[in-house]
């Protein structure tokens, strides 16, 4: 026995160590991979930025040294600024090395603390188990030796009784050995519960350390970025003040330009004050976040301690219950025997009562305190977690979004204005213009590379989240499977052992006459005590409910953490990207602005044209911002839908888990009820065979009835299984229909997305072509190169084209409305027809199944009724009143069964018809409306494109064939046309990239929907099996109760039994009914 216990402990320790090692390795690998990926992406991006900046600096430095346009002081200051920028790069390199050193030290400390904690927990567990087993062995050995000594020394028992008692002691020892080998499930279950508690605490601590590490790294990055931005702001403020003083002291700029420049300088200073306020808010949020993190850590440790206390409390409760049973048995022995003096008996009874009162009071107090602490802790934890995450996230998003929007709008305006000026003026040499255009194109290419990097980061994030979810699900499933096997094995062993003991004692009590009346009464009392074991099952169910609630809470916490981590990563990536854009644009703007201020090469006409171009570009920027906001809103909607889908998935999983647990509990309860009723039936059957009170004909007929009932039960069960299989096949059809509906939905969403992309692209083409047309039109108004007749004719053509376009659009809208009405009417008719056909088919199928089932029930009931009638006519034991009452009860039961079956059939038909109609009508309506919009939009855009291309080609040919323009203007116009075509090609490439990204998003949403449909199908199948099993068990219980009531009435109406036997049988029947009521209530 000791060797087996040692082996079990060794196996448990090996399993614990392997699990802890695997968990630590997977956590470290995942964190290391994510950190490595971020480091590579950041390093590559910084390398590209450094190379680009070094090239620009070297080019500007050489330009400043070789040109004579700048004064000597300006050249010296520019060289000093270049040297200062190089020194700041060295400081950044030092900061990066410090960050790496801190990360390595943090990882080493986390590994050491994890190993120490695991070693201490294992040592404590070994000491507790060893001490508990030692106490149990000493107590059992004392009890066994005392009982053996008492049996061997006393002379009150006859020799045969003493020999039998000694034989019983030896048999009990052998049964203890077998029980330890086969049924030591309780100890194993407790050990596994402790292992699970340790696993959960380890996972929580690992999550805490990961969060702390991420928080430290994030805080360090924030400080470094803040310091770098402070240096950049100081440098820019110095440059602005120098430019401001230069603008005030020089006379090269007109008065209006000087006023506008001063206004811009004041606006930039105001934005700096807003940034300072935002930084103060961020610091306050960081302090509150650290305080809340400390509070959550303390609460989590308290929860772990509370869970260990509950496990120890439950173990002590089991020990106390076992000891109370032993005390009650000894107490009853002391009351029924005359071996002890009166004073000793009174003292023993007083001690027993005192122990019971103290135990009851202490247990009540401990349970009340535990419940109060659990409720308060759960409420506070849920509220604080939700509020903290929501407030912090909302505040950061608003601040970052507003700041980046303002910076981007301001810098994009300045950059676009300078770019257009560089392209439209002829004052720069050819080499300078070419180099500037090359720089602009290179910046656009770097933006495309950043977009590719972002897509890679998103793909890595999604794969990481999927793997984490899969590993969590697998671990939970394995743990749940292990608990089910352990509980099932333990209950099987307990049932087998109790059935053997009960049958052996029952048989011994019926066959022997050695026991006096008091001993028989005590044995009957013991049987009643065994029935009280149902209360223990109720306690086990309460423990199962507690485990369910803890599992659901952990699932909610993991979901919140995953969403928060993904959102934080996106915020960091967006913040870094916007910071790089701001630095690059500020450098370009300052370089071009300083060049424009130091030169006097611009005449007055060029300045006026530049101002006009700036105003026109601002209008274009306003329209572009509106389009970008619309796209952002669309992306926000897509993210909200994906979040709702994930929430629905977690809810479905939780409901499925709870439903499965209830199924197991109900199934176990019904199994116990069936076993108990079958035992009662076998007891009555054996009583009828062993007694001589019945005549021979009555006994033979009763045995024949029992055999016939068993045969009818077997046939009835086979028929029910066949009906279940048929129902399962029928219910699989709607699941297949749902799969086709989900496929249609996916295709519908994909086509809808492509339509929106095409529509947006065509809208952009129209806007661009209309702008070109308006520009050419304004050029025709302002120039004097065309004769008056040509100008008038061109204006007349433009007005005529606009009028024709307006009329054509009105006609197209009228056609669209008419087509939509026609399609809606036809769709409603088809939906009504399909709904009627489907309802008719489902109703016909249900009628056939119900008719067949009722036919079988009627045949079976008619056979039973005819058999009972024949038995009532042939015997004279039943009065006429009892026969009439039994027939009335049979008719009433038949009517109630028919009503119940009809109600269930109607409910199922209504549910299925409603779900099918809703899905089909939604799919058809969306498909028809989408197809109609596609055709109308496509035709309209095709006509617009053809018309605008004709106008553009006509104007282009006119510019080439006429001699009114100088050669330089013609060349410039042709160059503009070619440049527009190149920009169109680049724009189309970007649109294709956006389409591919959207397609990936749609694929992910489809996979989520497929998982949801699979969960729903499994849930429906499980629910159907539950209903069928529950109905079958209900029928079995009703049938067995009928048999029991019939036998009871038979015992009351006949005179063959003596009065004592009748009273005892009625007492047994009443006791069984009371135990059923108590078990049903608990």
C-alpha cells in the first residue's frame, strides 16, 4: 500500500514538472518571437530613415558649400546645425544599448523568481500530503486493533459469531486494499485539484510578469520619444524665431505676406501649449494606471489564497462527515448494548452531542464569511477592470488622433504648396528641379514600403492571436476531459461498492433469524442513512457550479487582455509612423522655406500665381480629407463587427459548456433514479419468489408478468433509438441549409466590397477629369491667344455639355427607381411562394412522424390494458371500484401524453419555419438589390468615362494642331498630360493594394462566421439529444412508478399477507417516496 502511494506521488510530481516546463517554454518563446519581430521592423525602418537623411544632409551640405547665394554667416550656421544633428544620432544609439541591457536583466530576474516559486510550492505540497497520510494510517490502525481485541476477549458472543466477525474483519482489510488500488479516486481528484490551482496561479503570475515587462518597455520608449521630441521642438523653435526676426527686419516681402507669416508663427506657438497640456494628462493617467495595477495584483493574490482555503475546507468537511458517520454508528451501538454501565453511556452521549453542536456552529460561520468575501471580490474586480481599460483607451485614442490630424493637415498643406511651386516656376536651374522632383518621388516610394511593413505586422498579430486562442482552448479541453474521467471513475467505484454491500446485508437480513428485533430496526436505520448520501451528490453539484463560474471569468479576462494587447500594438505602430512623417515633412518644409526667404529671384507676377495655386490646393486638400474620413469610418465599422462576432463566439462557447455540464448532471441523476427503482423491483421480485404466502398460480403469473414487462421494455427502447436516429437525420438538413446560406452571405459581402471599391475608383476618376476640364476652361477665359469666336464657341460647348449631363442623370435616376420597384414586387411574390412550400413540407413530415409514434404507443398501451383487464377478470382479489379507478387512470395518462406530443411538435415547427424564412428572405433581398445597384452604377460610370475621355482627347489634339501656343507652352502642356497619366498609374496600384487588404479582412471574417455556424450546429444537435434523453428518462420513471403503485394497491387489497408484513411494506413504500421528493428538490 505504501509503495503504491509513493508511485502515485512520484507520477503526480513528474506531471506537474513537465506541465510547468512546457508552459514556461511556450510563454518565453511567444514573447521572444514577438519582441524579435518588433525589433527587426523598427531596426529596418530606422536604417532606411537614417540612410535617407544622411543622403539629404550630404547633398544640402555640398550645395551650401558650393553656392554663392547664401551669406557667410548663414553657411556657418547651417554647418553647425548639421554637426549637431549627427551628435543627436550618437545619443540615440546609446539609449538603445541601455534599453537592451535592461531587457536582458529583467528576463533573468523573471526566470529566477519563477523557479523559486515552483520549488517552494512543490515542497509545501509534499509535506501536507505526507502529514495527512500519516494521520489517516495511525487512526485506522488504532480502530482496527481495538475492534479485533474486543471481539477476541469477550465471551458474550457464541463461537460461530466470533469466527464470522473475525472473518469479516479480514475481508474488510482485503476490501480496503482493493479499494485503494481501484477506487482511490477521491485522493487523486484532490491532488489533481491542487495541481490545477497551482497551474492557474502560475499562468496568472506569468501574465502579470509579461504585463509588467511590457509596461516597463512602453514607459521607457515613451520617455525616450518624449526627450527626442523635446529636442526637436527646441531646435524648431530656434529656427522659427530666427526666421521670424529675419522676416521683420527685411524689406523683400510685401506687407500682406509678413502679416500672414506672423499669424502662422503665433498659431504654431499655440499648438505647443496644447501639447504641454496633453503631456500633463498623460502623466496623470500613468500614475493612476500604476496604482490600479498594484491593487489588482493584491486582489489576485488574495483570490489564490482564498481558493486554497476552500480546497482545505472541503477536504476537512469530507473527513468530518466520515467521522460523524463512525460516531453515529458507535453511538447507536452504545445505546442498544448492555455491556457498558449507565454512567459511561450517559457521558459518551453527552460528549457526542457537544461535538456535533460545535461543529455545526463553526461550519455555518465559515460558510457565511466565505460567501460574503467571494461576492464582494468578484464585483470589485469586474468593475475596476472594465472602467480602467475603457477610460485609459478612450483618452489615449482621442489625444493621439487629434494631435496627429492637426500636424498632418498643416504639414501636407505646406509641402503640397511648395511642390506645386517648384514644378510651375522656371527660375530654378534644370538640375535643381530634377533633383527636387526625384526627392518627392522617393518620399512617396518610402510611404509604400511603410504600408507593406504595416500589413506584415498585422498578419503576424493575427497569427499570434489565433495560436494563443488555440492553445488556451486545447488546455481547457484537456483539463475538462481529465476531470470528467476522474469523476466518472470515482462514481462508478462508489456505486459498485455500495451495491455489493447493500445486496449482501439485505440478503443476510432476510435469510437469517439470529438478530433480535432491535438489531433489525438498527439495520433498517442504516439503510435509511445510505439514502442520505444523495445530499453528498448535491454538494458535488455545487462544487461543479463554482468551477463553471471560475472558468467563465477566466475566459472573459483572457478575451479582454487579448483585445487590449492588439489595440496597444496598433497604437504604437500608428504613433511611430506619424512621428516619422512629421519629422520628414518638417525637414523638407524648413529647407524649402529657408531657400525661398534668402533669395530675391521671384518677380511680382510669380508671387501672385503662387498664392493662387496655394488657395486651389487647399480646396483640393479639403475634399481629400472628407474622403479619408469616410474610409476611416468604414474601417471602424468593420472592426466593430469583428469585435461583436468574437463576443458572440465566446458567449456561445460559454453557453455550450454550461449546457454540457447540466446534461451530465441530469444524466447522472436519472441514472441513479433508474438504478434505485430497478433495485426495488428486483427486491420485490425476489421476495415474491422466496415467500410461501402466495398460491402457486399467482406466483407463476407474477413471474410471467415481470418477464413480459422486461421484454416489452427492451422492444420499446429499440423503437425509441430508431426514432432518435430519424430525428437526427431530419435535423441535419437545416444545418446544411445554413451552411449554404453562410456561403451565399460570404459571396454577397465580397461582391459588395468590390462594388464599393470600383465605385470609389470611378468617382475619383470623375473628380480628377472634371478638375482638368475646369482648369482648361479657366485657362481659355484668362488667355488672349484664342480669337473671340473660338472662345465663345468653346464656352457654348461647355455649357451645352453640362446641361445634357444634368438631363441624362435625371433620366437615369427615374429608370433606377422603376427597376427597383419591379424587382421588389417580384421578390416578395417569390418569397411568399417558397415560404408556403417549405411550411407545407415541414408540416407533412412532422405529421407522419407523430402519427407513427402515436400508433406505436397506442399498440403498446392496448396490449398492457388488455393484459391487465384479463388479469382483473380472472382473479377475485380486486374489488370493482379499484378496477374502475385503474381504467380511469390509464385513460387520463393516454390523453396527457397525446397533448404533450402535440405541443412539442408545434413548437419545433414554428421555430424551424421562422429561422428558415428569415435567412432566405434576407439573402434574396440583399442579392437582388446589390445586383441592381451594380448594373446601374457600372453603366453610369462607363458612360461618364467615355464622355470625359473624348473631351480630353479633343482638347489634347487641339493643343497639338494649333499654332496659337508657343513651343514652350505646348511642351509644358504635353508634359503635364504625361505626368497625369503616370499619377493615374500609381494611384491604380495603390487602389489594388487596398483591395487586397480588404479581401484579407473578408476572408478572416468568413472563417469566424464558419466557426460560429459550427458552434450553433453542435449546440442544436446537443440540445436535441438532451430533449430526447430527458423524455425517455421521464417515460421510464412514469412507467416504473405505475408498476410500483399497482403492486402497492395489490398489497393493500389482498388478504394473503399478515398485518405486520403489510405495515412494513407500506412503510418501505412511503420511505422511498420521501427520498425521491428530497432528491428532486436538491
